[in-house]
C-alpha cells in the first residue's frame, strides 16, 4: 500500500482551474519531486495535501486513511509535516524552543498542571527537553540550542525548520522549495540534511524545488505540473529528458 495516494484532485479559484485531475502515488521511503514552471500549481497541491485548501473534487489518502476533508491540525496529527518557501521560524525564540514547539502536541499535560507546575508537568517537560536535544544532536545543532533562531545563518535556519517539522514525528515530510535563496555551499549542506533525514528516520519526502541540480541529484521519481495539469510522471532521469518537460521549462 502506498503511503500517499492522491486521485483526481481538483480545485478552482474564481473559475480558474488551479489544479485539474491531479494524481500521484508515493511509496513509503521514497524521495519524490513535484516540479514545474512558476504558477504551475505546485504550492496549491501542497496546500491541498495539508488542509489549507479543500478540493472541489478528488481524494487524498495517507497510509490508507482518507484525509481529504480534514483540517490542518488533523492532517498534521495524521502524519504530514511541511516547511515553507519563506522560512517560518519563531525568530525571537531560541533554537531549542523552536523544536519544543514541534514537540508540544506529542508530549502533553493539563493546563492546570502547567500553571501550577504539578502532576505530570516536570516529567513531561524533561521528556520534551530530552527529545529536543536528541533531535538537535542528530542534526548537529545542539551547540546552538540557546541561540535565537534569527541569529542563525540562513542555511541553518532552513535546517532548523526541518528539525521542527521532524519533531512532530511525521510519516510524510513536505519540503517547499528548501533551496530557495541558498548559495551553492548551503545547497550542498541541504542535500546532506535531506539525506540525513532519510537515513535516520526512514522518512518519505515530497519536494517542490526549482534547482534542477538538486532535484536530479536526490529525487527518485518526479511529477511535472504545467498549468495545473500533470504533464509527465516517472523516474527522474526519464522525466527530465522528456521533450514536453524541456519545452515547458524553456517556454518554447
């Protein structure tokens, strides 16, 4: 059974068909790319997968569960986490506190216990601290645990956003143009971070990206969108050599 199975997904805005009859299947453990020219509908697909938008038609199944009509919180609990093209960290919070935000739904105590610091409060807070540090060590960010997120270099901010997403213990990680704004060295480090996520967590990843060097270097399969429709799907090498895909990118 596929981890993600999307069938006949469609959505319109003001009469414009932004995504039209979209189909995609991702197996557990795959690193899958969703590419296409600007305005092709890629981010709209991400917003549909995460409950930001509700489709006019179609179905989304995650690990066999129908999540089509669930809201963003329910979908996150079901097992989808995402990052954004524009980094959305809590910039005036420390590195470790950003990760603890991601852990907050997994380790809980009551409001009263939190106010009075009684009951499960101390035990749960220690669990959160320990897990946050474990994740930071995996990603070599433990040395910056008390650094404000805003003071991290750009590449490490990207990495921290991935760590925070992983703190929710997802089944599927959506990365929305993670290489945007990066220099070549930062992009290389990003590729290493994505490889680390797959190795340490056996994570299934769906990636939107315009950097074709990155895409060809790490993605096993691709779906190409153009004007909201699937133009091509398949193995990365075959898709990137498809004349229709080349034409869509070159605008010929």
